[in-house]
C-alpha cells in the first residue's frame, strides 16, 4: 500500500515530469489523489497543488503572495521585471487599478473589438489572392495592429508586424529552455526598449490632463503607491502587459478555427448570431475546452492550513486551471465541445478559470478577460463568415508543449 503514496510523495521532484507531460501533468497527479492536494517538488522546491472553487478562494485571498513567486526566466520573457504580477499589498492594488480602468471599461473594450474587426477585414481582402495563410500568424499581426492603434502606440506596418511576432515569441518561449526561450528574451528586450522611448517622448509632450487618454498616456503618467511615476522601463513593461496578452488571443483564434473545422455545425449558429450571444458563448467554450494556462502559482505567505493539510510558509502553491476546466465534478461531459453551456449567460467568477480566478479588482486575476472574450467573439464571427478551404495539415495539439496550439498554426486558403 505505501507505493500508492508515491504519486504525491513530497520528496519526489516532478520537474522533468512537468516538462515531459505539460498540461496533463497536474490533472494526472490530481486523479491519482482523487482530487486531494498534491505534494511534490519543482526544481527542488516544496510544492502543494490545489483544485476547485474553494481552492480558488483560498489561493486568491491574503494566504498566497506573488512577490518572489514568479521565476526569473518567466519575468524575462512573459511578464517583465517589475510587472504588476510580482507585486502584493498596496503596491499591487494601486498598480492594478490602472489596468482595471483601462481594461474593464466597456466602451473601451468595444472600441478595441472594432479595431480588430477593421484589421481583419483588411487582412482578409489580401487573403483573396488565393494563397495559403497560417491563421495563427496572420491573427497575431491583426491583433498587434489593432491593440497598438487602441493604446496609442503608433507604429509602421512593418513595426506592427514585428510587434506581433515579438509578442507571440514572448508567450511561446516563456516555459521552455533552448532557442524558443532565447528568442523570447530578445523579443522582450527589443520591445521594452522601443516602448520605453515612447514613454519618455510622451512625458516630454506634457502631462495627461484627463482620464480619457490613451493607454500609452495613462501608463506614462501613472503614479504608484509611493506617489512616483513609473521608471520608463517599468512603464514599458506594463504597456507590454496590455499589448502582449491581446496578441496572445491568437492562440484562442487558432483553437476556434480548430473547433469550427472539427464541428462545422457551429458555423451556422455564428453566421446567424445577430446579437453576438452565440459568439460570446462560443468564445467561452473555446477558453474552457482548449489548453491555455496549465496552472498559476504563488508563495504561502505564512504557515497555512487547507482542509486539514498543513502548508509551511514559503511553500509554492499551485492552482490547477486546466484540470478545473475539465473536472467532471464541475462540468457535464467536460471533454465535449458545447457552446450551449454559456448561451444566454456569463460564467460565474470561479466557474471558468482559463486565465485564473478570484476578483480581478482585489487579487491577481487577469483584468483583461473582458478584452479576451470580446476580441475572440469578434474573430470567431469573422472566421465563420469567411469562405475558405482547409488543406491537409497537422492539426494535432500536443499537450506536452506549453503553451500549445494546433501544430500547423491552422493553414487555410480563402475563396477568391
């Protein structure tokens, strides 16, 4: 019987297993413990992994902190040094309020979605020359152009394309060693330097005089909890933390195309979707069904107790996101793609957690989920209305790769 305990033995280091199994690693470990907390080690560090609605509440209150929780390689690729993701307490609250003001404004989100629709129309016209295009790559550029226009970051067409490529590189290389990781570092450094120069130029042009400024202006003139302006580098980091996640919707766009290809009956529902209710439901189901973030992590702020389990101070606490969104105790037929789950309703705060859980105003939950859903709903509507063919290609989605996507990026050829 003691052998049964090795699945969650705290002395076993799971680093290599995580690298090999990717998204499947933590759900498999959870199944081995029947959903009970998993104890292990990553890079020699003690870890406890939790799942479920109660665990979300526990993870996002004062029990778990983010300061020193994000590894250096992730900061140097995905989030950036000094990012809001690394802050706690008042420092986090004040910095996060800036993001909430920009990304939770319904009118602003709708304007960004309009930019996306306009850029899609321009690109789709070019696709009519009959060439094959990789949808993932094309959408990344569409999103980069849309979000740069929306944030007030005015770039040339070539610079917009570079922004799209760099932002996808940052996301693609954050969780892996080797060439992908070094491309991500190079991409981040290039864009941080360019945006820091824009921040300095914005400040030289005069102070922000109203709350209706562009994101570039708001970030440039934001004052932290200490009353000081962000240094240009940190301001560039936070501006990228608006641009990069928007470009990352390209992953969901590729998944949406994959879903429409596998289950083409949904195309008709999207084409008849006058009020976008079905498009939003479809977007939510794409976010639930397909793999995006496997888990999030933080550090136990003090000695804690979770359902009788002792969690020592400074233990790394993981919250299983991918497993939560596929838990049969929370979802009926979790491996069936079914947008009807969300037709006519928005999911509860801790029901659907592809980008984290909790209250974005109080905790570390991503404040850009409204942007993600609106932009993705716009893209799936446009995609459903496009006549195209899908050539033979490798559409497998490897769960061992984080982040993953259809292997081919989804190649299509639009009708002339």
